[in-house]
């Protein structure tokens, strides 16, 4: 197989960039195994560019107005509203949100105040299988009051917070499809679960989150991912501070009436005494 063949297979799903990139990933993983087994010498998927949406930003990042619109459609206490809160206040991926449950909430003692606080502790599936690190990444972050309030509506006795209408945990694809349905019901066809995660990262970056803080929250292992959000946030902040620089004075070139007794030359005329 050659690079051209990989691109051809990838482009069969050019209508869905995420699915297209998954094809490339699967081929790359297969040839990585074959190369390690000395069955092939080259991995044709290496260096194949990822497809993005038309704006080059991938999944659409939710705006605040879209979050409000979603919340108006889905009342508190519904599974749809709880899902939004989980994605927004944890930064979990679909696969991790689907398994997120009470077993992932623990008590941690605050060293400064001595008070016991509720924290979320979970191993993201995507980084758990990393071949680069010897130990799995563990994401730890405080359970925000806003999220705790939404989770209080979760039915007791379930292993996961998000469950189907039959009381069973969602699969990753099942949760993604359900989130798609909830967004459509709210009149948000361009929004997705991944876009909520991006919105959270954007808000955190605009509020001053550092590279290390974003890596800790989202389980990222490189600086490339948080750098994207921090650079974007800085551009918005700089643009906001410079917004008045685009306003010009419409009266700048107007003639100002001379004061009485002042000639155009700038000298003042004096009347001779009678």
C-alpha cells in the first residue's frame, strides 16, 4: 500500500473529517504493528495530513448564546442538561463521559484550609493506552458546584451518571448520537459534544489558564493542544483592548471658528484708544 492509497481511503469520508481521520489512524496503527513485526519496512500513513472542517478549526466551538439556547430547550434534571454540564465542567471526551460515575468522585483534603473537598479522578481512555508513557495519565480536577448540582438529579444505583431511557450506560457512539439528537432538538445542528469541550477550553484560556493548567484539566500530554487555545484567547483579548483604535474623529478636519480679535495669522488685533 502507498500513501496515495491511504489518502484515497481517507477521502471516502471527506464529508465527515473525524471519521476520515479515524481511517488514517487505523491504517497507521496496523502498519505500525506490521513494521514492528518486520513484515513491512514503511508505514504509508505516516505524515498524512488530518482533514478539518471548512474553517480549519475542526468541530464548531459553542458560543455562550448557543449554550443558553440549549439550556432553554432542555430543563434542569434532564439527561440532556446533565450531559452538557459534564462536558462543560470536566472537559471529558465522549468515551470518558460515557463511563463517568460516582466511583470517579473522591474526597481530597485542602492543605490550606483543612477542608475536605470533592474532586473528580479519572483515567482518560485515549491517553491511558499511550505507548510513550509508562504510567497512565490521571485527570484530577475539583467538582464544581454547578456540576455537582446537575449530578444531584442522576438516578441512584447506576454505575454511570448518563444512562439511556432503559437505565443502561451509553456506549461512546450511542452518547454521541444522543447528543446529536439533543442539539438538533435545541435548534443547534452545527453543535456537537466535542464542541462543548472546546468551549470549555476556550473559556478557561480566556480566564487566564496556563499551559500546565489546561494540560491537567484535559489530560493533554503535549503543549501543542493548550497552546492553540491560549494563543486564540490572547488574540481576542488584544483585539478587545484595541477596539477603540479603529474609531476615528469625524471632527478632526473641521475648521474651528477663530476667537474674536484673532486673525488667521494667529496674531491678535488691538484697537487703538480714542
